[in-house]
C-alpha cells in the first residue's frame, strides 16, 4: 500500500511525509542525515525518483509546506539554493523567504534573478566582492539605500578595502569610475 501511495503521489507534501519516504526509500543514508538542515538537497540526493519529480512538479507547494516550515533547514549548499532561486515555479515572495532563512550566501549575484539582488544584500547573503558590488551598482544605477547600508557595515568595507576595484567585463571601466565618484561624494556612506 505504501509503495502504491508513493509511486502515484497520493500524499501531501509535508515534513512528515518527506521524512517517511526518505527513511523508507532513500538509497543513500546521507540524505536522511541532511533532512533537517538541507532538506531540498536531501531530497535531490536521496535517489527517490518519484519524490524528486513530485517535489519538482509542485515546487512552490514544497517550499511553502516543507522547506520554509523546518526551522533548522538553513544550510542548503549554494548549488541547490541557485536551483531554487532560479526556479520559475517558485513565486518571488517565497524566494525572498528562502534567502532570509538560509545561512549560506551567493558567490555571484549574476547567477540569481535581478529582482532578488536587493534581498541578498539586505540579508547579507552575498559573498563580499567588488564584482558583486559593481554588478548591483550597475543594475541600480546608483548607490541606493540598500547598497549604502551594506557598504557601511564594518565586515563588508573591511574585506573590500583589502582588494582593488577591478572591472570584470567589457565597458566596466566607466562603471568603476561612476561608482568610485559616487562612493566618494555620497552622503549615505560613512567616513570611517
């Protein structure tokens, strides 16, 4: 009976069912160990083909009913965070909640839809680099309140001060010049 229910997706996506299925069907015990801290990764690594397909076909429901409900589910690897944040089946509100919830950051904001960049910076979920700063600046066209607040945090400006600003793509010299000028004259940036 259990196999029939599992194979035909006659169950709701909730933490108890996902746990039961992985404990019963997973070929790899690492998946079981990661259920509470990296649930989406545990599912993907479980080799439970039917569960994986069911989750992917109902991804927003999974995010609402499982991913966001598990308090300790905060340690998804960046690779799987990117899958979630780029999944068009997940609404932007849930993507923002995923960013807020997770501990790990994104190393390159260009790998995430621009609509989420502000949330990444607000929640300190972007790896500290001039490349990310310049891409955000280029997209917004100015040092907005989000970027100014991020730049004013000691851990961020200290790490940035240890490397030189370098353009990373064609035409970026103009972006670096505009950013540098705004950085010097912007009243929102502290003078520490």
